[in-house]
C-alpha cells in the first residue's frame, strides 16, 4: 500500500503536471470506485487544477474557475491501487470491463492519468467533494508527522494513554496520519523497539528515540522518492526498506535473521537482536499450523 512518502512524492509529481491545466473529462470505469454522488464527477470538468495536496495517505486535487473554488477530487489508492500518468491518453473512451482500470482523468491538453487496481478486493476509493474534510477518512486523520507542529511532546501526548501495542498505534490513521504497515516496521526497527511493546509504557527517553526514528525514516523515504516518476515509486519504496518484506534475510544492522509475525491479512517483520532482546515474538498463526 502506498504510504506517506509515496503519496507525498505522487503529490509533487502531479503538481508539476496538473496545476494550471484544465480538466476535460472524469470517467469512472469501475462501478465500485466512486464513493460520492453529489457533486458529480462532471462538476470537475472545465475547471482548472489549482493545487494537489496530501492528507495522510489521501491525495486531493483542488479545482477552480473564474467564479471561485470548485470541487475537490480526493483519491485513496488502498492496497492494490496505483496512478498511471500518460502524456497522451488514448482518444477513445475506456470501456467498462473486468480489467484493472477504475477511473480516467483527461486534461484539455490530451494528457491525464488512469487509476488502476489489481486483484479482486476492490478498495480503491475516489470522492468528488466540496472540501477534502467532507471525506470521512480525511476528517478523522490525526496529526501529520511531517508537519512543523509535530514535536516529541506531541508524540508523547498521543501515546501516553494508549494501552495498545505500539505497532498498531503507529498504523492508526486517527492517531498519526500516513504511516502504514511497511513504515511502522521500519520506524520500530530504527528505534530498536519491539512492535508488541505497549505504547503507554514508553519512557520519556523512548518517546524521544521513537520520534527521531519516525522523523528520520519518513523524511529519508520522502527524499528517496522525490523526483521519481509515478511508475517507479513502488520499486523505489522496496529498495529502501530494511526489514519490511525481508523475512529470512540478514538484518542490515546486526546480521541476525529477520523474522515475521503473520496475521490473517498482513504481516510484520522485525529483528530479534535489534528489537526484542534476541527473543522471537509469538506468531499465533504459525503456532496453529504446528498443532
């Protein structure tokens, strides 16, 4: 799933290509992709794109015309969605069908982008709204960790009363916006912290360590992604990950074998030596298989 660094890079990529240009057509192809009906997607047509902004893992395209601000097109790529840019889109409109194409945005200049989604679990979401905050997922977002006001004290306040494991808290978009499964693994590895540690149990020193790991991990990932074409961002993300998705490989810090805890629809990766005092974490799914 695209997370904060990739969505930030996409926002920059689209800003260069969309702002100042006019939307000609918005063509929903998949029935499931559009989550709102008022205003309709056609309300964007004929309007100029004035800004592209990131809200957590959401992208928002702002539009306007001579009469003032127009609707926003808000996108959430979910786990299997992606954006594909075309300097020249095909002239013929796309046909609804069983392919990955979910929505097409055509500019008056002939360029534009497609939103695609692989697989059968359709979670890609598009909203046409008067303001980004009209999208429930945007309205419930916690603070953005790259915002100037996000300080160690803010992080400590968010975690102080959390009786959940730190891994789950970092992924909760209502607590901190933009961090998902991959970068929560990376942050906790950099902080040398167990993903099972209770958030409320962190000391002041651990709050500072976690804050520094969070800021460094996300900002370095944003810098690695910056300037890459949309088509290259997924591959770029994978090359920068130290533990996530690397089960069985040596830890780049200590050389221990990276381990995994599996869940029904996801998994986490960690280094026992760096994060858990050398002790493997309980993997209930694996335990059931061995019975």
